């Protein structure tokens, strides 16, 4: 019987008040990081149940695929405390669930990669004698680093968890931006990537560079993409929470950007305030409307990013970005590390969009159709329910078969919340054994799935109500 060997979670946004995995004060909208949220507790109960069914009793590895800590819209200390609550649940002293944790930073926790990267470089410097040539700092890791004898630790998180006495020697390792599992015969692999590089917004510096210097080509290797864009990603999506009151104001703007009407009102107020404050000559209603139009255009790329497009799991722009990433930088990195031999069976797992789905896709240069899984997210971003938004857990067995445990999708009717098991499958393919087994273990009408359903439905409703109240209060 297939056992769960890897568990993948993404987009937990720990510390963010709209995250279902961040605890809130009783009957309030403020966060309470001293306790675990009800959704987090029951999610761990569900994982415990499934892991307990492993026949060989070997603990799986946990893969955290980006945006786990919210460093843009929450303070570092609050995000760290919520991560501590998560660790207390999954790694208690009397029964740790996982043998190891691999962390793949995303855009909202990109700064954790910068800390790890700089620590890695400092350790490298210690080994080089003065006067010797120094290599430039590395911006990425290799993909297949699971058995690396010198893994890169996430300095911040490792030191955070080692404060627990029973975890004093535990190290959380990091891979960025891709992490891969390779079968013993190298014919099968699973690749994890947070997903931000499928959006052009996260390659903005490269785009501007090619516009300013048309004779220069866009970077084609993943380490070149990161090398040109890391400062932009780190600045905008991974440092705001540490910006004091300015960071809080940016969060208000970010929240209003999720609602078209709120954004329209915000920009109108901004233009009116400019008019009143500076009394610029020639400023009239026509000018106001022109300025508003320009501002709308300027924020459009950020406001209507992929996770805000709710009519399909992947927008056309994101589909093009996914194809470009798979056919270009990712394929090149796989071939480089596999000595130009592409594995015949590839599964790709990403998050970032907060819209879980599973689909077989036919990318160029891959021997077979690629099984693609999106792990969704755990944040309520709009007042109105978005049925495509939800959270999933991706499970992998020892033979690198995959299946998606879709924990919830938003809906207006609480009775329609239900946990289900989904597989990316091509016409004519057999259902893989892990998927078949998980479908036998997950019964939405029984425990622990029934309680999770009830808790998550209630928590989504509360977060939506809080979001409405918060934006109204700040108007």
C-alpha cells in the first residue's frame, strides 16, 4: 500500500489577519498569536489521521512551498509567533509528525531566502583565505538538494524552532526557487516552485531593463531571473510589515485594491486631496478624471494580479507565464542538473494564485504530459465568496505519485463546504495508487473531515465579515 512520503503546503500567510491559520481574539478582528487558530488545529488533526495510516510508520517530510510567513502585511514577530504555534502542533515533544522540513520561499516571505543566502555566503567566506578570489553570491540553489550533504539552512526559522528543547538540533533547510524530488532511476520527478515567477510582475526589473536597452535579451536561466529581480521582490512583498505605521497604511491600500469599487473610491479621494492640498493652477474636474485614469493604469498590474482574477483557475496571462517558465528556465535547470536527460514522468506543484486545481498539461520538451497541481491558499481576500479560492494539501508517496487533498473552496452556503481528493490525470491513464488510497481514507461525512468542514466554513465567514468591517472603519 502506498504511504505518504511528502506533504506540501503553501500560502499559509501566517500572521496575516485574513489568514484562516492565524488566530483571532474572541469576538474581535485583532490577531492573537498566543494560540493556534481553530482551522490550523483541525488541519493538523486531518494530517495526523492520514499519516497514522502509513503502514511502514516512517515519518514523511514537510515541504512548505512559499508564502508561509506573511512578511509584507504583518510584523515579523507576529508571523514568527504564529509559525511557532504551527510547530507546536506538528512537532510536539511526544510525537513529531515529520522527519524534516524543506522550505521554499515565495514572494511574501522572500526575505527568509535573503537571510539564508547571506548566511550561506558568510559561511563560504570563512573558508577562503584572505587574498584569494571570492565567488559572487549565489541567488538560487540546485533543484535536487534533498540529499545534499551541505544543505542551506533557513537561519531565521531554524533558530526560532531550536528554542524548543526537543528541537535544539532540528534544522529547517531551504531551496529556492525550485525544489525537486528525483526517483532512484531518475525517470520520475516532482518539482515544487512557489509560483510567483509565472507572473510578469515578479520579473519587472528584467522587463524594464529590456525596454531601456532593447539590444539586451530577457534572462533565460532561473538564477539570472532571480539575480535581476530579487531586490524588487524583497522590497515590495517581503519588507512592508517591518515598516511601522507606513506598513499598516500600505496594508489598507492593499486590502482596498481587492475590491474594484473600494479602489475607485480610494483613488478618487487621493486625487481630491491633491487638489485641495496643492491648489494647482489649471486643475479642474477634467484634470481630476485624467489623473484618476492614469493612477488606475499604474496600479492595475498590482491590484489585479493573478489571485484577484476569479473567473478561471489560471488567467490567460498566467497560463502564458506558466508555459514560459516550464518551457524555459525550469526546463533548462532540470536538464543542467540531470546531464541533459529529462525525466520521462514529471509532476509540477505550485501555489501563489490561491486557486487550487489539478490538470495534465502538455509542455514543450517534456516526454509526457506533466501532472500540474496548485495548492491554493488559506487567505480570505474578498467580502464576497470566491468559489475558485481555497486551500489544498498536496500528498506524494515513495514512488512520487501525487494527489491533491482539497480542504475547502469558498462558497456562500456552509453546507456546500466539503473535503475532497483530486488527481491530475490524462485521458486513458490509470488512477495512481496513492490517489486511490486517499479516496478510501477521506470520508467528508466522518471525522476528522466533518469537523474541519464546519470549522473552515465558519472561519471563512468570520474573515469576510472582518474584512468588510475593517475597510468600512478605515474609510
